């Protein structure tokens, strides 16, 4: 069980000190050509692919996000982070926050108390397939199995056109057919080479960061043993002669053992699910269409890179490891009895004359006020009434209830459903055409697998359970961006009656974000009191437009401002008449921002003089940060490999960062 000395050191350090990992991100457009075709993508600090975030269990992650895109709003969601008590940091636009307008800034900060493979991505209007997504790996100081090193491989579909145009086209296409990806990427490239050493055990995190099709892959000549899904450790499960697959949003961590010598390199073959893209949609596969991507395990750079293996006659029913049969390593028992069952009948079709997806007949339409802000401001007599949330397919559950959700998929294609805020137990999931829910079968595991994203098959269903022990407002949605944007989404409003003592209040920078957009932060979905929903948009419209930024009501121009003079000074238009006074100051945890000053005549929060603050203390810096004598300023930037001390705690952090590059 001996580890390499470096990892042993990391383990020791992990036990010794939880630390703050502080990232200062400026989002801008950059050009990249991951498959040989150059196009604009959304990069971070001038770089693309977006950086992998590496933290250890117990760390606090603090990310300052500055929107330097100029023409699109944005936000960052931390996929798979349960955000216990910090649901306001979930990053879901329209649900837990307002979009970050060009020229504005927002800070996310939360404790990371779960190990494994996660990722981050924009959760704003179909934006992340334009490149704003990356891996988030939480290293475990005490993993339940041995390995020598960790590797991360992201898998995705890739498009040569940008999302706003594609979304517009897709939303008016007959039958809402999705645009076809131009290529498959492994780690954001069609030419990824992964250096490995002989005789080692690697923990390989596979993360599907794509938009639409699922992926499956083979590492030629190397057996894979599944040890985690979506960050939940499993009983080790050798794949044997079966394929492993991940749907968009899912992760799978596998152990591989390298060869005893470096006499040969090996191909990694990956393919996008042609059933999803073509067969189930009755589409013809264009000649020369290539759903595959190849990467290589490189033992010796001087040796050739072999062709990938070729597979014939893959049976989707029998040739795959069924993730529902995996067993969580902690053997957590089946949650029962069920306190509340929610049945979602999901389907596609024309709504108001445009192709949309529906949940129980309703297509999700964004509210005026983000649902979390509604829950927190509409008042105790209304917060548990689903009506106040508008057309967001709201389901209110009570604190600590065992909730069972049935998803019946009445559509002839696969949909990967993702729940924010929880890892749920998966009780059952039918094969393709397996029929709709008629109760549980007798084969439900007493220790069901837990994950945060589950693929639901055509004309079939799944049954999941979780305990409502994480008060917050959580999206439950298909992770295909084409489908999210046309309404395949529900909202779980969890224990709103407890928010005043269970959920930390949004910090000042979140209210500033709303003020800069601008978007109201209180009242029901329409921004009104009680059940007065006048003015709420409930009609589906053709043309999604993506995250394009259109300034509302002649407020500040979306010109990119320097961070030190951003949004905060900008005049914010005041809606009239005043519909409702926010209670933003009612509940405020000590370690969060002070109560924002609220102008009586507006439901927007007044902007402070100080644009942003960096209350970052490095509790203890061990392997990664500045030494004790350098640590006189506000933090450091950690890019996954190195950390750079921030040498000026003033307003010019971004300039400093750029200077170092
Ligand atoms: C936004 O600006 C970028 C960079 O100039 C450009 O590549 C992109 O096409 C613009 N987006 C849209 C939808 O106009
Ligand atoms: C994949 O890309 C990320 C981000 O660039 C990088 O941190 C990581 O090391 C790459 N993984 C491999 C196996 O090369
Ligand atoms: C790998 O392990 C085998 C068996 O212990 C040994 O014979 C071989 O020399 C090792 N290879 C390397 C490159 O160390
Ligand atoms: C494809 O064809 C089958 C059989 O005709 C039909 O049931 C199904 O709805 C079609 N799917 C789509 C997406 O049009
Ligand atoms: C993709 O991989 C499959 C399975 O090995 C193979 O049959 C097919 O020819 C490949 N497609 C291309 C375009 O290389
Ligand atoms: C029942 O579940 C077990 C594992 O939980 C699985 O191996 C078996 O194939 C299942 N049987 C059926 C009939 O689905
Ligand atoms: Cu979907």
C-alpha cells in the first residue's frame, strides 16, 4: 500500500490543514482550435481549455468571477457540489442567482466536503458548450484504495458554430432536432497524449462535460475497475468485457494498472452515442461522420502512436455495465419509508406553437425573480406555496422528508437527469422501451447506488430517492443543453420554511450582480407580493438567443469595465411602482457580507462604494501557497499546478495576474 512519496506528503498535509483555495477569474473570448477548426471560445484568464481546479477535501474554494465577455451574461455552477448550507453559491441562473452582466463581478465561496470528480460550467442559457467548462477534482487524503497518481480525462461533443446561433436554429427546427456535433474531444483536443509510467496504478477520472450525446470509451490493453460514480465511492467493479459509459454531466472514476514496461504506447478510443444522435431520432448518419475520438497513453514518446481498436456489433442492451447495479462503498441503506412521492411525466412537443419539452405538461419558463430569492422574500405564508414560483415546475418538499421522484420519459430518446444539491439513490431504471412507472420491482437493492445524474431511457423510467436534508432551491433537469433551453427542467424547493436558520444569506456581491443586470431580488416569480402574478411571462417563444446580453431599460452599457470601477457605481433604474420590500437583511451569517443597504424606494440593492473585497485568509499554507513571509496579502491564485501569491490586495488583482503571465 506504499504511495509515491509526493502523494504521501500530500496525504500528510491534507490531514494537517484545510486551506482556502482562491481563484481570480476573468472570463473573456479567446480563439482555440481543439479539433483543427479555429473558433471563438470562452476562456478563463486568457486561457482555454479552462483550468482544472484541484482542491483537497475540507478546503474552502473561493472564486471571483469577472465577466469580461462584453456581449453575454454568465455564471458558474459547481456540478455535483452539494452546497450544504451554501445553496446561494450553486450558480444556477434564474434559480439561485441573477446572471452576471458584462462588466460585473461575483464571488462564490463554499466548503468542499466531498471527494472525487466534479466539474464546473456556466449554467446560463446554453452557454457552456462554447467552452466555459472544466474539471473540478477533490483529492481525498484518505482514499479507500491504493493508487500512485491521478489523471483526468474530459469527454465532450464539440461544435464549430457558437451556441446562440445554434440555439436559435434548434428552437425552430421541425421536431426540435438538435444540431449535430462536428467532433468528439478527449480533454478538449483530438490529439491528447497522456504520459504514464510502467507498473503504476492510476486513478482515472472520466468526466462528461459535453452538451448532448453520452460517451463510451476503451483504454486499449488496460482493464478498468470502477471505484466511483459522480464522486460516490463504489465497491470496486471490474468492467470485464463490458463497456463503461457516461452521460452528459456524469463522472466515473476507474483504476488502471500500467504495463510492466514501456515497449509500446496504447490508444484510448472514445465514441459519442450514435443512438442518441441518429437512430432514436430517425436521422441519417451523414457519410464520413466521425463520432469517435482518439487519445493515447504514452509510455515512450519515441514509440509510435497506434490506431485505436475497432469494435463491431455493440449491443446497447447487454454490452454495458449497468450503473444501477453498482454498490456504494459505504453501503448506505435504502431510504425508507417515503414521505413524499413526485411523479414527473416528461415529454416533447409543440407548446405555444414552438418545439419544447415539458414536465407534467408544462415547459419551464424563467421567472423574473430567481426562485431562491423568491423563497427567501415572499414571506412564510407563501414560501411553501408552489404558485409563487411561477412556471418553473416547482415542487416544495419539507425538511428531512424522504422524497421519491419518478421520472417517466415519454420521449423516444435518452435524457440524463441531474439534481442539484444531492446525491440521490437510484432504485430502478428501465431499459429502452421499458415502460412507465407501475411501482417498484422486487429487485431494488437494499444499498442502492447514489449519484447526481442518471440516464433515463426512451419510453422508460427511473425511480430515485433522497432525504431533504439540504434546504435550498435545486434544479432538477435534463443535462442536455439543447433540452434545458427548451424547458426540460423542474425545481425542487427544499424546506423553504427553514431558510432563515439553515441557509446562509447571499453575500453582497450577489445583490450587486442582480443590481447590475438588473434583475429584481424579491417577491414572487413576477416580482410582486403574494399571489399577484401579473406581468409574469408564461408563453414559450421561438428563438432562444442563448446568453446574449441585452441591457434592460437603458441601464449601464455592457461595455467591459475595469474591475475596480465596475457595475457598482452604475446607476440602476428603479422600477415603479415599488412592488415589495426585500428582507435581504433579515438573516445574515457572521462570516458573510454585512447586510446590504437597501434603498427604500427600490427593490434593487444600492451599490456599495467598494466594488469588491477579498476577505481571504490563508489558514495554513503547506504545499501550494506562499510561504509565511510572503503571506501578507489577500490570497493566491492556484492554477492546478502552481500557486501565485497575490502581491497587492487592492483593486488591481486581475492586472497583477496578467502581469505574471
Ligand atoms: C461575442 O463576442 C465574441 C468575441 O468578439 C464573438 O466571437 C461572438 O461571436 C460574439 N457572440 C455573439 C453571439 O455575437
Ligand atoms: C486534461 O486537461 C486539463 C486542463 O487543461 C489538465 O489539467 C489535465 O492535466 C489534462 N489531463 C491529462 C491526462 O493530460
Ligand atoms: C515492473 O514490475 C515487474 C514485476 O515486479 C518487474 O519485473 C519490472 O522490472 C518492473 N518494470 C519497471 C519498468 O520497473
Ligand atoms: C422515429 O420513428 C419511430 C417509428 O416510426 C417513431 O415512433 C418515433 O417517434 C420517431 N422518432 C422521432 C424522434 O421522430
Ligand atoms: C468509429 O469507431 C467504430 C467502432 O470501432 C468504427 O466501426 C468506425 O468505423 C469508426 N468511425 C470512424 C469514422 O472512424
Ligand atoms: C437485480 O439486481 C442485481 C444487482 O443489484 C443484478 O445483478 C441483477 O441483474 C438484477 N436482476 C434483474 C432481473 O434485473
Ligand atoms: Cu434531454
